[in-house]
C-alpha cells in the first residue's frame, strides 16, 4: 500500500511539474498565478501599494495642484489619456503620447527611450518635468511629509519619515499591481477555444505567421522591450524629438523608441510615440507600406498586402487583447 501511495505521489509531482514547465515555456498563466517581479529592496506589499495608489491619484504632487499621475494614466482609458500628447501644468503639452502603464511591472526598462532601469527611477521624471507636473522634490517632500496620513504610512511600511525613497518605492509598488493578462486571447491560449471567434483566430494566424508583427510584438507581453526605429519618419532632422538619440547622442539611436505593448491597444489610441496615428487602420497602412525609408529603420519592416477581409481579421484579433478586469480594484 505504501508503495502505491508513494507511486501516486510521484505521479502527481511530475504531473504538476509538467504543467508548470509547459506554462513557463508558453508564458500562459492564470491571472491569480501571475507573479510580477520586484526589486529585492522593494518587495511589493499591500500596504506599500495602497500608499502608492493614494499618491498616484494625488494632484498635490504637481506644483499647481492640478495634475496627478492618473491625469495622464487614467484607469478607465487603460492607463493612458487618449490624447495625442499629454497636458501638464499651466496648459503645457508634453512632447510624447502617454503610454499605458498596465503590466509595467514586467518592463525591463522604463520610458520611451528604454534607458531607465526601474520603475523606481521613472517615478521621479514626470514629477519634476516642467511640462508635466513641474515640481521640485526638495519642496514637494516636506509638503507630503506634513500630511499625517502619508507620514504614518511611511513609518508603518518603510520605518522611516516620508521622503523621496518612500515616494518612489510606494508608487512603483502600486504600478506593479496593475496587471492586465486575462484577455480573451489569454483565455483562448489557456484552452478555451470558444474565447476567440473564427475571425479573431484568422487574425491571430495573420499576426503570427503571415506578417512580421510578432517579431517586435511577441506574446505574452506583445513587446520586445527594446527601442526600435519603425520608419515613422523619413527625416528626423527637422523633428525635435529624435528618440533614444537624446540619451547618448548616438546617431544609431535616431528615431528609436521603445516598442509598446499591444495589450489593450483598442483603448490606447492614438498611436505612436507622438500620437500621430488615430486608428488601427492608420497603423496597418503605415506598416503595409513598409514604413518611411529612414536609414536606421528596423530591417524587419517590409511592405505587405492585406485584403479587406484580412485587415478586418487582424484588427479583430488585436481587439481580443483587451482586458479591463483590472478596473475591479478601482470600483468603490
């Protein structure tokens, strides 16, 4: 009897191991099993994330009290603002379109230039950027520390007074809770073959087999996390924003911007780093022409042809990547 029980346990062990290994290779996880990586010095806790959530929605983080993080990253707009370029304090506009921060915990680098190594570093940028929130950390921190709720939360979660460390660690901890990985596409990949229509399945096949889309937008995150030149413009000389070039002044980086995730793309319009394309049809037209002939354009991008039916199929698949289940945590 013991031998039978032992054999059964061994069978179960290898069955579980096999399932886990299979899921790991395909990167398909049930939402409740998704593990979002976090730095060793900032493990995610509910208390930290709650403090970060309050700060994220607090307009006092901007110099004139009119702009919060959520102004440009609205939960109901897939954490974008659906504007061409965002609006900051004093009616100013930013240089770039606001990307979604859903699934940002999986990012290898932050910002369109793909140069910041963590969310903790990214948090400070919009707060001090003059066209966004325009504040000064030396002035902001004492103001936030004077708020009893924030000071008490800092002591409880970090055992220190409210400071820049607490500000950046708590907001980034909140951002790591923003997971959107339960779209109908995900459900289809987990075995629910009714989750995608025949049209959407045909679009998936186009995306992964006929076209080169998946080379820059591979599952499960639908991004390579790398900065690429997608041939948006033929000449960047007259354009102020030359992409990653501004970080190292390397001419090879002209026109390079981080490849965005296609998850929730139905909701994250307008498209491109400058919001210059209004619809998915515009985006497909750009790539079907092979992009503009910039010398640094990614060589993967080449012209292709789609029938009217195929374009509808591709767009239908892209819309199947929508998952708004994350909104439940904002319903009060």
